[in-house]
């Protein structure tokens, strides 16, 4: 695989983006502010906020804006003992989803190793409240590893989200350098395997950052590892250094390399692959694909079709992400991987 080189000290043109705007975007921004909700879109300064919010999709961050872990790529605030959970957050989030008439919502969270259950019951209750008030909405969750605790994981899985994601973030050799010492590559693979074992019909998803010094063979091995545990969806995005205190970018990977990884991953059997410099793990790249699969299986509210299998079925052979190329406006320099 040829990899065109780019000076890592300068951001290339393909990483420049359009500033957010539009009535739907402004409406969601106002609602989030009124309810004092934390969103990954804002906390991580995601470059796709205008597209996602403008399209009626939001990514909400549960359990506060402060994480108990200190991954070396992430811009989220950290502390040993963050503020207590807001017991009304599940209802607030469900009300927001209902009021905004969202069709697809992504929930993620900080790590809360300070809590006895890792916040898993809070996560599960939020999913249940959303489904109670808006049964038709598709829920995707991006979860912590819960330190590998299967009971805590089940608290989330049993709540009924259609997509449960957990990020491996990088290749195995770089994991100790990139992630918090409590986050292990093999543990993350086991989380994905356990989700599938607990709920075979649930879509599993993960994300890999490129540009940290990984080799092609290491990326391919990560993909093989993911397929071995039944992971359905994978996304690739460019790592960008949030501040001078974070890991430096080793390489700005050319869009053509992202395209090649997309093809290779699809050939390995992933149901959906989103791959591009500005793709982020909670980006809405797979939204229409997942809706298509659920409609085919008769799992969407109001669908008249039926399915005889519990296994996820591919509705489309491939998909592309609008984030595969950027628009030359703005600068996504303040960006983490949520």
C-alpha cells in the first residue's frame, strides 16, 4: 500500500472544514444549552458538528464532562473523583431526544472508574427512558470498557440499544503509549466479543485512529482481531493533536490510504466501513446503513417486514462518508476521538 507523505508539522488541505450553521444546528445547540447537557460534539470540538446537528443527529455525553482516565490523545477533562452523577439526566436526555424529533441518537460517556458500577446502570436507564418516550428512535452507544466487568456491560447491553460501540482506538503495539494504562487492547476486544455473546442481534462497532505511527500490517492485524470477535462496523479517522501536551501526530495519512483501508475492511466482511481523515467514531456515517438493515429485519418501529435471523444482515454492499474529504474552511485543531 503506497502512502503519500505529508509534513506532520503542517495540516494538509483535506483537513480543513466548513464552520457549523443552519436552523436545525442552532435549535439543537440552544436546547442542549438550556438543559445543561454535555455533548461530545462540543466537548471534543468535533469537525462534523454542523453536518450531524444540521441533519438531526446528536451525540450526547453522559455522566458529566470529566473522565477518570487520562488517554494521551483525548481532550476531555480528567480527575480522580469527578462530580456526582445527575440522577435526572436519563429523563433530561430522553426529553431532549423527543423534543428534537431525532431519528438517530448517539450516546457516549466519560469513564467513571470512581463509581461502583462504572456508571453502567445510569447508561442503561438513559437508553430505557429514550426508548420509552421515543420508541422509533435508533440508539447507538459508545461505551467505556467497564474494566472488563461483564455484569456492568450487561446493564448497558440489556437496555436495548441497536448499536453498541467500544473503541480499540489504535493498534496493539501503540496501545500502552496512546491509551490510559487501565485500557488494554485485549480487554477492549473482549468487550466487543462479550456484547455479541450477550446480544447477537446487536450491531457492534469500533474505531481506529491513524497517524500515530502504526504500520499497515498492524492495522490489518487489528482488523483480523476485530473480525474474530464478530465486530460489525469499523471506522478510521485521522488523529489530530488537541494541544501541545498531547501526543504528536506522526503522519497525516493521505485520503487515498483511507480509501484503501475501507476496501480491505469490506473484503474482510465488515458490514459497514467509514474511512476518511475527518471521520470520528460517533459520526453519523453509518446511520442510513443501519436504518436500512433494521428496516430489512423488521426491527424499526412501524416496519411491516420480518426477519428469521438474530444475526445482523448486510443491506448494502458498502457506504461512503461525507467526511472522507474536507471543505476548505475552518480548522479542526481542537479535536479528540469521541
